[in-house]
């Protein structure tokens, strides 16, 4: 049986022959929590920058420093045995793969978005384009381990992204999520992310709680992720989908709390959708909150959290 994405992520963690970037250090800003009890029955979480710390606070398709991207691409070539199916152009193998990667990414970004103001690119589609080009030169992969082409490119996307951005759960993340679950509070995701985001979140949380059950805490019907909706925050597409998912569970918008770290991409559109809001101000790298925005009724959060377990006091 091929590995699932979750199993694949765990297998990579168990290997000691692959260097991975470390999770970024968390740098708390100067902020005071402002917590009040709210009549909410469901919490929808942002992932990157709120539950999971990554450099810059969000996923990147390329690292800011070319040498990190180049090293990740070299790592991909070696891990997935691509070199024999690549063009023998002068220069490092990573330079050729980077050309394929950028060409595929640019093409997807220029493709029609169906009128969506904030389109999202699915990372696995970039790698699908690359793999199909390599297959024209007799490239093959181990389907017994990786599954179909569609499953393989998701694992490729995860491997590459994990190689350019270290990731780790914020302090207290598992405690906060488990505490809400014990109180019977529904939880879901309303987040910018990719097909591998749930697997990466599971991997990070299991470092705090080895028995953490992502599927039990975040039921599939309450996961609204940008890559699946082809729209990223602050798109109304995402927030309408989240409101519909909550409604299907018998929840009014005012009974839903959205937790995020950006006033303009999380808090503002969530308030517009009728949700209650909590700003996570626990990390300078992910916090995007100008003083004027904290005073503006359109983007002012209902509560401000400096540590994730403080959300338990909001539920009461």
C-alpha cells in the first residue's frame, strides 16, 4: 500500500540522513492579552503564523535567499532520483530544476482565476507540471511507496516546502486545542495552506503531544484551506465557505470564533462574515497589526491572545 501523506511526513521525520531547517525562534511582541468570555461554540484556526510558526509567518514558494532554494532543489533531485531525466545543460542541476519550477509557477499564476481577486496556486500542480516534463525523458518513481502521480506530487510539494521553511507548533498549541476538544467545542481550519498543510500541522502538534489526533479535533467538514478553494485570504470565497460549513453544523456566524494573526487578512474579513474574532499576538514574525487597525471597528478584534491557551478563557 502506498504511504498516505501523513505517513510520509512521519517517515521523513524518522530519518536521520536528511537535514531539515529548524523551526524559527518565537519572538513575542510587546502586547498585553485582552480576553473576555464570548458565546461561541466553534473555533476556526489560521494555521501558519497562528498554530504553526514558519519564517515570515506564511508559506513561501521560494526562499528569500537563493542559496536556500537551490539547496532544497538539489535535495529534491537526489531524493527522487531526477537527474537522469534532466537536461544536461551547463551549471548546477538545481539551476535547471529552478527554471522548470519558476516557469510552472509563473504559468499557474498567470492562468485565469475565474474572477477571483486573491487566487491561490496549488503547490502540487507546480510539481505535476515538472514531473510530466521529466516523464517525457523516461522519468519514473516508486508508485508502491508514493502512490499515483497525483499522490506523488503532493509528497514532492511537502518535501520541497519542508526543505525551505522550518516549521514548529507554537508553545501551548496542543494544550489549547486539546482543552477546547475536552470541553466539546467544535474546531476547524480557516487558513491559507496547501494539500500537505493538515499533515504538516499534525506532525508539528505531535511533537508537543505524540497522541494528538488531527482528524478528531479538526473534522473534514470544518477545514477550509486556500489551495482547495483556489482562493487565499482575505478572499470572501474562503470566508463564505467557512460560514457555510458552520451553518451545516447548525452554527450561526456569531457562534464562531476565528483566530488569526493578521488584522487585514484574518480579523477584518472574519468580522465581515459575522464571526467573532481573536488576534494572536504571540510572534513578531507573524503578527500584522498596525495601531490604527486595532482601533478601527472594521478590523478591531474581540479579544487579543498573547499565548494560545488563553483561548480557553474566551470559551468559559
